[in-house]
């Protein structure tokens, strides 16, 4: 086999591994692979038609994104944060994204700000948002939060929030985005944050972002309380 054929074979393997990584990542973020569920390598290899080597590489990358956790003597499982762990994650977001927002107000170019307004226009046109049943959840450059973090120009913040924790945060943002009234409230909050950035008011931009994420954190806390109350009532009635 020639060196060109070997290179093509390697590239095909890399492409397959990347595709499988993205498919499993999306299935976890969307909740199609249930939180806490055990990962079966033979089953995933069969489903995705991939050998164990590239699959293990994908699993390792998903562990790096905090979407999978490896438990001694059990193996890999889909992440399932406790209530306390989830609140801690949002406290980290509140602090770090607030800082990113202040820096974005100081550093984003006018072109980047204009692009961000177009992103919000796209969000407003989303069918789920207009129906009041969810918020636009595409990732990367289509994500309001992602664009602000990148606009901060702070590479350490970007690594933490747009790489290491990004998909884990997306998983829970998606899970709680359909709370009644929250999509339109979040959209209005996004507009106020962007206005502060456009006015180069870093202090206000940081305050508004912290309030925005704080509101999401309180939404999660209400959800847990309601779930606990419903569970207690069900046990009491049985």
C-alpha cells in the first residue's frame, strides 16, 4: 500500500471518528442518551458501525467535555449532575460570563456587535421561540453567549467556557429552555445585555449578564422544588 493510500485510510478513520464523536455528543446534549445511563462500547460500536479504537477516542474526548464520567469498577456513564452540582455550575457561569461580558463591552468591534444583533434577529424568527416553547439552541457562532465570550478576547475564559464546559452547559440550557415564559424573558434580557455592550458600558453589561444567568439559576431551583413537591405528594398518595 502506498503512502498516499495509507494517508487516505487514516483520513477516512479520522473523519469517521469525528462524525461518531459529534453524533454521540449531540445525543447526550439533547437527552437522547439518558443522564446516568451506562455506556456500552460494544453496543455503540454496533450502532455507529465503528471499530473500538476510534470509539474509545470519541469516549475519551466526551469525558474531556464533562459529558461522560468514568466510575471505578463500573465504567463510563452519561453525566448526571446533582442539584447542588448544577447550581455550582451556574454560579461559575454567573461569575465568569459576567467578566466576559464586561470585557466584550470594552473589546468587541462594531462589526462584531452588528453581527450579534443579527444573531438575535435569527433567534426571534425561530418557530419554537415564537410558539413560546423553547429558545434557539444552535451552538457556536449562532449562540449569543458563545459570541460574547469569544468577543471578550480572553483566551483563558474562552477555553473554559467555550471548550471545557460548553457542551455540559448546553445540555442543561437545553433541558430548562422550555420552562413557560422563560424563552421570551431570556430574549429580552439578551437585548438589554447587547445594548449595554453597544454603549461600551462594561459595568452594566456585567451586571445584566450576571442577573440573566442568576434568573436561569433560580428557574432551575424552582424546577427542583416543584419536582420534589410532586414526588413527595405522589409517595404520600400511594
